[in-house]
């Protein structure tokens, strides 16, 4: 894997097993951080449009509602 910044090429160093675990951890961290920042915003939007009560009284669990909002955000962008 190469990261190109301007004319510089950065190649992350592999660990003892030959894996690029630091890059993997960074990508996982980015995904979870993005999710933690976006989901409250999406739920706040539901509360402002007064559709949150309808979502919470539906047969879907609160976790399924959060996952659906997360999926909706990434499918739109």
C-alpha cells in the first residue's frame, strides 16, 4: 500500500507478521469515529421532524433504527 502526498510516497512499515495492522486500525478507528459523529445528528433530525416517536414504536429495535440511519447516511453520500 502506498500513500502519495504531493511528490512524496509513503509506504507504511509492516509489523513482524508482515501485516499493515496500524493502517487497518486507523481505518477501523475512522469508520467508528464517523459513525459516532453521524448517528446522533441523524437521530436529532428525526426528533426535530417529530418522526422519532413513530420509529421507536415500530417493531424495529432501537439498535435496528440506529443501523438503518447509519446505512441511510452512507448510501446517500
